[in-house]
């Protein structure tokens, strides 16, 4: 027998990944009661590289510092990673150490999403957030009516605002006609966990820009206790054009790549190889509507060069909660009012997304990549400049300037 129950909350968040949890943290900080629902039961896996940047740590410090306090006590979940090693198509690499943080944390971490996302939901504020997990049969009706089932209970809600944080396949965005897959602004990737990959240095995360994947890459990220997150991703347009089988390509790379195969010789695959999509933020999308805000992957905000999406899911989650606060105070939930959210998100993220898109395009040119890495290998000044560039968005803008390359050719 189905039991019907009404939910009275002004805000309902669909999806309890990083975007949804951060929206909830920030709503709680602002004193706004809300409902958060997710179809999964936590802990649950999410296909990801599991790399957490400084942006992620900053957002947690601002909205839920208790997560950071717990992070420090979980060395079996969080692998500190102080930098990035970029391998060019010619196999040469440069190291980009990230600057130390003032709060004593390492610049970045790698943490399996199963544990990280579970940590986030464990830090939801039970006073202001009613959390339903294992919530299926999500359905939308007229005027922001939402219903879902948990066991034999059907919950009915009519919130003033829905925050769609339900990821790359967002049903919330699809319901409003806002989910469009642009193959040139979308990547697909596969991920596997391994035990016993050797050859990590300084616990840097590694991006290998192998020629046939460009502008995508193969990654090897260190996890605690000898584990590794391994995968590769490519632009969906290129996958379709060249009819690429990503799983087969992953196996081939691990078995035959001249440098990588030796590092995997004694490694053991743990569990299945899983795939997922990445809606890239290289194009502006409409991310709000009447009584609706989209965050994270539902809004398509993944960095087109690095594939990083958790930081932008966090930042858009924070902004969505702040716009919920504004809308409640103005008692205005119209699409027109909420367009201010789109404007703020893109004002904040577009310079970085646009630049990453340019670098993504440049990185699809193997000789340019090799040229830069060759130069950097023999030139400590250039290495330092490039290190600073990756740590600093304004400096990164230099990479798109023809003068930068001209000076390099001239040896300056
Ligand atoms: C292979 C791969 C590697 C990546 N590597 C990295 C990386 O190393 N670092 C990084 O920062 N980013 C990485 N990303 C991107 C990152 O995974 C995403 O940007 C991030 O997970 C977005 O968070 P989100 O909360 O928007 O969505 P998600 O994490 O996808 O969370 C969405 C939540 O919504 C729930 N949900 C979905 N549909 C429904 C429904 N109908 N009803 C109820 N609940 C629903 C899901 O169960 C899930 O819990 C990678 C992505 C991929 C695919």
C-alpha cells in the first residue's frame, strides 16, 4: 500500500552529489529550511578522477569547515597531492607544484568519491535539511510540483524553488528543456581503480596527453595505501568521428604504452571499468527558469581543459543557495529574477572556462605541446613561468598570446 505524504519546504534540492550538498550547506548557513533528495543510497560510487583542488577546499572552508576538520583525520581516504605532472605527446613532462595553503592543508587531495560524497552527506545539517536517500520515481508536475518515492511512501512537494543538482543526466534540466548535449562541448571518459601502480613521484597527479587522445588525456592519480585512480577521456565529437572504444583504448594504453606499461606490470585491477559523461563549460547555457536553478554538472560547468568539475559544482551550489535567499526575501521566484543567478555564475566562472577552452584547443596540436614541454625541460625560468600560469588564471592568459610563443622561439 502506498502512503502519501506532503512536504512543506520552500526549497527542494534534487541530487546529493557535491553540487547538491554544497547548496544544502550554504542554505543551512543562511538559516533556510530545505529538502534534499537523492535516488542513491550512500555511500555510493560516482565515476570521477577523484582529484580535489584548492577550489574545493576553499568552498568547504567557507560553507562547511567541519568537513575539512574531518578530512584531516582520514588519511586512508584523502591522499595529499601537492601538484600536477603534465606529460606531453613526446613523453616529456613538466611538474607544476601548487602553492602551499595558509590553512595547513596540502594544495590538493585525491579521495575516492564513494568516501568523499559520503562524508559530505554525513555533514548535512539535520536541523534545517531533511534528507531522503534511496528516493526513486522522481516526477515533475505543474507549478513546481515534485514527487518521489522512498520505499512505499510517496512524497509530494510544491517548493517555491527547485535546485537541480542531479548531474550530467539531469532529469530536472531535461524536464525544462534545458539539457542539450553539444558533442563539441562534451567529453566521455572511463575510470578504473588499480592497486600496485608504481612510479609516482611526490604524489603528484599525472595527466598524460597522448597523441591519439588530444585534446583529452590519460590520467593516473595516486590514492592512499598504494591505490590509483586511472582513466582516460576524450571529446565526444572525436569519439564519434573516430569510432573510439574508450575501454579498449584504456586497456591498450596500459598494456602497450612504452612508459606506462612498465608502471602497470605488477598492478591489479580492482572492480569494473566504468564510464560517464562530462558536460563541459566551454559554452554558456541557460541555467535557471521559473522556480529553478541548476548547479554543477546539471548546469554543464566542467573545466574543458582539466575535466575538473567538483570545484565549480561547489561554487555554483553556493551561489544557488545565495540566490534562494535573495528570492525568498524578494518573494520573487520568476525566471526573470533568477536570471541574475546565470549572470553571477558566468561572471565568476566564464573567464576561467573560456581560457581553459582556448588551452583545450591549443592542446589538440601535438607539435605545440611538444614544443612547449621541450622548451620547459631545458629552461628553469620557463618552467617557473608555466608553474605560475597554472596556479594563476591571469598569468594563464599568457598561454593564448602569440607573443608568448614568439618570445619562446626567439629564446627569450
Ligand atoms: C571520468 C570522470 C573523471 C572526472 N574527474 C574529476 C576530477 O578528478 N576532479 C573533479 O573535480 N571533477 C572530475 N570530474 C567531474 C566531476 O565528477 C563532476 O563535475 C561532479 O561530480 C559534479 O557534481 P554534481 O553534484 O553536479 O553531480 P554528481 O556528482 O553527478 O551528483 C549528482 C547526484 O544526483 C543524483 N541523481 C541523479 N539523478 C537523480 C534523480 N533522477 N533523482 C534523484 N537523484 C538523482 C545522483 O545519484 C548523484 O548523487 C570527472 C568526471 C568524470 C565523468
